[in-house]
């Protein structure tokens, strides 16, 4: 495409200065123009949103899985929660996830918070603050489901060596960090 024709198809876009600087740095690192990189990001984001997937929710999944794939050398199996039925298996699964979270992130606390958020988003809208992650969901009304997930989160904390506690009640589950 000629430079003249390309410029005529451009439309101005305003953004925060800090965001512009970050975009420019990332574009340069990918050997792309700022214009092409911005269009690449926006077109993909719009496609994801148009498919009905919320970008904010998928962001956590991508970050956690991306970190895991960069530093974890092993096999990861995704299976329904009903597949772990024996006593202690939930805690063991949580311990394995805690090790992965600890090894995948420079800050173990951040890894545990992100892993917890990733796991809880399956059940509903996650609420988070500086020292907690929790979900409120009618899917957690079952005592069996709540107890299994509570064991999983306890195992996650245990193996990651992050200080905190599992918070739980009817329809509420999460982690609170010290």
C-alpha cells in the first residue's frame, strides 16, 4: 500500500501519554510501526469481545497460562472437578497448583492471587482487592463443592508458602492474604 493511500485511511486516536509510550516500546520490540501494532491489538481485542468473551476475564487466564508455559516443564491436565473424588485429592491438586504458581511468577503472592482468581472465575464474578480474591456464586451453595474447593485453596497456600487464609461461607469462597 502506498504511503499516500495509507495516510488517507488513518483516523486520529487519542490516548493517555503513558499508554502511548508503552505501545510505542512494544511496537518497536516487535519491529512494527505504532500504527500497525495498535491496529493489530485493537482488531484482536474487538474480535474477542464480539465473540462474547469478556477481555478482562480472559486476561487472567492468558497471564496465568502464559507464565506457566514459560517456566513450567511438565504436563498440565484440565479435567472436570468431579474427577477428583478421593479424600485428599483436592488438597494435593491445590499443592501442585501452588508450586506452579510459585515457580511461574517472580512474586509468589501475585502468582497465588492470579491462580486463585483463575480458578474462581469458573464459578462467577470475582471480586478482588489488595489482599483478597473471592467469588460470590450460587454454584457454591453445595457443601461438597465448597469443601472441595476450600481444600484446593488450602493446598495452594500450603505449597506456595504464602501466608493467608481461605475465606468461605454459603455462596462465598476465596483467599485473604496476610
